[in-house]
C-alpha cells in the first residue's frame, strides 16, 4: 500500500468535520475482490451504496484508480 492521496485526507477531514461516517471503496477493488466480471462489480457497488444509505447522512469516497484503505 502506497502513501495516501490528498483526496483521502480531504474525505476523512470532511467526514470528521461533519460528524458523519465515511465509506471508502475503489473501482480496482470492485474487480479485484471477485472474479472480475461486471456483474460482480455492480453487486459490490450496490452494497457500498446501500451501507452508506443505511446510515445516511454519510460520505462515500470512491477512488477511480488506486486500491487503498481510508482507515488508519
């Protein structure tokens, strides 16, 4: 895992300042966690949106390219 990007730091700060939960995911993780088929990725997308919606208001951070965790 490389260094975090400024987008991660900004997302964490926004969520903390607003007092809302932060959910983090990435496009590459959607394909890496399953066989790599589009339907598997769509299921993961639906799941993370449902998790965030269940505790709304929440901030959902979607990284378009890198795979990293926002925790820590």
